[in-house]
């Protein structure tokens, strides 16, 4: 009979070796994403699940002391074999016990596994419910950039290909940096983007933390695109496993009627190719083709570059306190109001 055990895992090399062996869909369970959140002010706990002293799963829990209800996030995880019923039962039980002991209202997970009815049923059987909110790029486009540049361009939408070519003649300059102080450029551009699109932006500290943590391992770059020494566009790109992720970005009001976004995306893709990366993850598109969805415009832009659509399983919540239902009601209303 299998005997499972859970321990706090404090060894970065062991954690990363296991995670990368599972070919994760994103970096969200990486050690450096945990450190990013720690620097941003959140408590982080890393659990290792063992069978006969062999590591068979991990889960990185990020505590969210939100007004709408204290909870844990496990983005991109738990990282386990979901076809192993006994392991799933043990993992959920261990996480539930921890959550109850810490008096959090719920645990929200979103494994890096393609959506399927079987997986949703497995989560349902183990006490999870469909979350009213999404969690970190559940729907995305992944572009194969192992092909040569001509092939990549050929597979793009004709208009996108034309605007890339046109943009190369418009005197844009792009540079890269890992200096966390330059995160202020992205933060200021994001503020302009927030005003235009009316969404909740991210803190400057989060941007700085990503460059500080992933940057130490050469896993992140801040791209800044300028014209006449004026920043028009900036983006943090995370390099993890065999992918590059278009994680956070911002653009100026001035950039709206220019082709700078096409120029920047193409330059980022080429830089990723130089690093030997196989895939480029555009990080987040609308779940449907509904033109009224708030992400419809950016989705059309991203689709122009080609790539394969990937739908990770939707976020699921494990209620661990009766007050969770206050959160559920609040977030359902917010989702409808924000057209998410």
C-alpha cells in the first residue's frame, strides 16, 4: 500500500529539477515566481508530496490577505499526476488541512493541464467548485518559434506581416535591461494603459521583484521600445523551460496610432529565438470570439502573429470556510460588471 507524506520543501535545486521534468505550461510554480511574490509582500509556502520518500508532486501556495477573503493561490499547480487518484486525494487533503489550520476561506488552484471533462470531474469529486474568476492566462496562444524567421512571418496574418515590415522603417529603437530600477518605465506606461482600458494595474514592486528574482537566473528581460528617446512600449518577458512568456506590458497614449507594438513583438520574438527558446507564449487571450469581451482587441492583435490556442483548465476553488460564499458572490458580480 502506497504511503504518502507531505513536507515543506526548502531546496531550490530539487524543486526546479522536479518542476522542469514535468514540462510546465508556465513559470507560475517556479521557485522564482514564489520569490517574486515574497518580495512583493506575500507569504509563500512550498509543499513537496512524497511516496516512499520519492518526490511525486509539489504545490507552491501564495497567501492572499484580501478584503474579500483570505485565501491561498496555487497558480499553475498543484503539479501532480491527476490520474493517480490516491495521490490526488492525499494532496487535496493535505492542502485542505493546512488551509483550515491557517483559517483561510478557500484555496484557488489552476493546474497547467489542458482543460478536459475528466480533470474537472476529478476536481469536483475532491471538493472543488468552478471558480467565479480566472487565474493567470487560462487561455493563451503559443507560437512555435523554432522555425526560421521566414516561416514564422509566412504563417502570420497578412496585415500583421505588412505592419511588421512597415514598422522596421519607422525609427523605433529597442533595448533590454535586467535593472530593477528600470521597472519604473513599465509602471508609468502601464498607468497610461490602465486609463485607456480601465483595468486594475500591477504594482511597481511586482515588476521590480520579477527582474530581481528571475533576472538573477537570466530568466527575465525588460524590453523598452523608444522613438526619439521617448519610451512608447515596455514589456517583461519571462524565459522558463522551453518558452518565453509575454508577461506584463504597457504602452503610451502616443503609441496608439503607431506600429510600435508590431515592431516590439517581432523584436522580442527574434530575441527569444537567439536564446534558443522553442515557443513564445502570448499570455492571455479572450475565452471566446465575442467582440464585446474586454480582451477582444488585444486578442485580435495577438492572433495576427499565428500560434496555437491553448486552454488550461479553469481555476477551481476549494472552500475551507463558510464565509467563502461571500467571496463567491462578490467575485461573480465583479466578473459580470468587468465583462470577464
